[in-house]
């Protein structure tokens, strides 16, 4: 089959570090163009300031990968869907749940693929963790997701604005794993969100969930971590403890520790290609819904001002 001609919209850190290498490593795709009003073009690839410019006078494309901040993604996605293009949404899939649901409805009517991607679900330990837990009774779980925002999001002011999610930008990765591996759905019980006095989004959060059988899940998010970073999920079961560390890359169960090559974005693009070839979409908003619940019901606590 001919390669899927894809345009990358937004050429920031995530596009250059993850999307471009993953696309180039997948024979199902060919990078046909890039789109960004500010970033410099890539050598040998047609570049446009806006998606409208590409659609009006650029090379033919079949799909777009939207790597922009979530606050501006809806209108770009609508333009792409109107043009009959398949759409890959970087996480979080939008600024609001209602935006993503509207995009899903439009994609279904147009008959193209919409993929709300969750890269952490493709970490090496996640699939075997899901399989192991499917045969166990979960009694409790603990998430510790602590990292240094200055290292991972230098100068990215959009993450502090409404729709940027603050500490939930990385925290939603943990929730994407949690909602994928636990045998039963979870829902929010309480949340305390720590907001810097000069920001609109939280820098830390302390959250309690419960699954439908009563098992408690505690989540500790913090963007002020220095030194070693923590991306760990520990699940207690009737057959012992399961631990996913390094963001899901390393799995430890009573039978030992598994270290496998981690190819998250390669997995995402393999999934996107399969969805397009099969005429299907994948728009799971479960992680996003839990974040929305935390913002809706969370108790807000002001902390010191944050300065880059």
C-alpha cells in the first residue's frame, strides 16, 4: 500500500524529539509537510505557516499530527476534518472534554480516523501489567508522579494557562496508564490543587480516587521535584504488589522485574496506521475526564509564586 502522507502541525520539542523520529521509522508514513507559524522549517520538507496555507497550495496530504498546545487545537482539527484528513491528537487531546467529543462526532460523520493518543500506554511494562492485573483483585493503588517543570517544560507558558492543565500535563500520562491497567473503572473522591499565586493552573495536586469495588487510589503530583524524578504506579493485589516505574517502562511483580525496550511513539504511530487502514477511530477520554473532575471538584490552595 502507498504510504500515508502526513503533515506535522506544530514543530515544538515533542514533535522534534518524538513524532518525527517515530514517523520516519514507520514505513506506513511519509512526512509530506510541516506547519508552524514560528518554528524554522526542516530541510527538504515543504513548510507552511498555517494548515490553511498547506491545504490551499501545498502537496497532497492524507493525515495530520497535531502537536500544538491544546488551547488552539480544536480549530485546526476542524479544518483538517473538513478537508477529509485523518487526525492524530497529541495528549491532552484538547482544551476541554466537549471539544474532543465534538471532534469525535465530526470525524464519524466525515468518515475519517480520529486518534486521541496516550503515549504512556505504549510504555514497555503497561501491556503485561494490564494482563497480570486482569486475573487479580486490586485492593489499593498509589501514584507518585514528581518531576521538575523547568527541565521538562522550559519556557512553555501555555502549560500554565487555562486549557494547559499545569501539573496534569504529565499527570494525565499516569492516569492514562491507570485507566488502562485497572480491571475496574475509577472515579474521583477528593482533590487538592496547589496553584501558584501568579499562575492559572496547578503546580501540584493531591488526589484520591476509588474504583467501583471500593479500592482506594492515591495520586501525588508535583512539578517542584529536584534531583531524581519519580514516575511510579504501585498496585496492591490479593497476589502481591505490582509496580510500574520510569513512566511505565519497568514492570515489577512477585515473579521479578522486566526491562524491555521502550518505544512509546513508535507504538502510537503503528496504532494510528492500523486505525487508518481499518477505517476506525480511537477516542478514549477516560484520563481526561478524571482531570476534568479534579478541576471541577478540587479544593484550590494558593502557594508561592512560580518564576521560570
